[in-house]
C-alpha cells in the first residue's frame, strides 16, 4: 500500500491561521484531530491533556478506526480508572506531522497534492503549539494536568516549560529532556531503512499504484520495537525458542520466535502508519533538547514555573533510563519547582508505561488527586 489510510477523525479543529514553526516557516491549513472523554466542568478546571508517543494517536481510550483494536491506554483512562473520566475531561490530540487525521506529510498541501517531503520539519515544541491552539479553541485556559509517556512525556515537559501557565500538574513517564546519541542512532537506522526502499521514491509515493516503502517502514519498526523491550522481558517471552518447527532450517526464514514476532510487528505497522510521518516525527524527537531551547541550562526551562511535576521511570527501560528522569528532577529542584520522582520495577522495558504495572496506576491516580 502507498500509505496507511487516513481515518475520518470524529473530532477535528481547523486552525484559522497558519501555525508558526521552529524552523522559521508557517504551516498553513493546519487540522488537528482529537478525541475527548468525560465531561468538561462548568469552570473548565477538570481537563487533562494526554500526549501520545511516536506511533500513538488520539484514540487513547476508544477503538482504533483502522485496526479495530482497543485504545492504547484503556487500562488507564476510563470511568473509575486512574485517569477517571467520571471526574476528568480527557483530551488526546494527534500530533501535527502524524497520519491519523492531523496535518502531516500525507495531507494535502495548498496545491491540493500531498505534502510529501515538502512538509516542513517540525519539533516537539511545534506539536505543543498545536495542542495549545486546541486548548484555546476549547476555551481551556489551564489544565488540571498534562500527561505523557515517552514522546508524550517530551510534549508534557515542553508544554510545562514553554506554556507554564497552562498546566497545574505535569506527569512525565518514561521520558527524557533530550535525545541521546544512542537514541538518535536508532532513529537514523529506521529512517535510512525507509529511504533505502526503492518504493519510497523520494517521499512521493502516494499515487504510486498502491506501492509504498512498506519493507523499509517494517524494518524501521522492527529496529525501534527492540528498544521498547527489555532483555529480561525478551528472554522470558521468547528465549531461543523456535517458531513452529522442531529444528533449525539452516536458512534465513524466521526460525526463532523472536524473529517471527518482530516481522509481525513490522508488517502490521505498515497497515496503520505513514512512512513519511515516521521520518518527520523521529526527526522531531531527535531535535528535542529542552536545555538547548533555554540557553543551555535545563533548570532555566522551568524558572518561575508553578506547575507540580511527577516523574516516573522504570528499572528495565534502557531507551530512557532512570538517569534521564533523575536529571530532570535535579533541574526542577534547582528551579524551585515542586517535584516527585520514582523509579518503578517492571520487566517490560520502555513499554512498561503501556502495560500492566499496578504501581504505576497508584502513582497516576494519587498524583492527579
């Protein structure tokens, strides 16, 4: 397929003016697709913004329109759950640059053709500008909380740093204030896999008779997925077990269960995500450096902030290890911001924030109050 199909988003906001970007350009005709859950209080003080990760979307607690799978955080968001939609009005928006209804490379440019690689390079702060525009349109001046894991945590930090008056609380899970060289390296492997696929066609594959860089995108997803897991979790789940066979084939088929699993993850991903969007979002993550945005000192990003922070890391997360969260906590302390920080034990690696970790449920519910 040339690209994952764009869904008909149930809720969209078309911005009345171009969105200014960090690259110095203005992005015209911006559409933001979003979902809401719960009821907004009369004083508009019970709103929680949930920011999604790299390959996430706005369907945090409702079925995905393409895959039909449950929302990506249904164990956390809903009536009586830690993010209780009987109490809170929950908003989740698809980031700009993505492919689930918000404006991205697969969207139509002013000339009516897909943006492709003409789409301007965006940053995490640009994504947050889109979120703030949505909050303005909804009449929400101050959030009860902004919440995010992984890239969502980057957005939560960026909102708290650059729009400090907009959030009473910021819950940042399994995230970082900057991408390390290792993080950038893994993303570059994925980007090169996409761009090396002959069907990428310089990013102009949308009208290519149903063909797109599916093989390259699948490899990119496979490489990234490894970073979301822990060695302990992979060993426990797969070990060196063979896949549907009694002995090795002495060939290059998927002999091992872990090989079959990664191939499935890669191929299934191509059915719901756009390759160019993957390029743009990973580049935005690589450019993220909150200290660099504020004169080289991370503490300066939070100077004068009245936001309450909660940072959570996991002991098996080697993508954004505990040291990254501790660095943010030290900067918040230096800035005089109220902050709590905890490392939780879980065997799932970086993906722990999405999986069954009861201790995380208690932290989220307790912090949101």
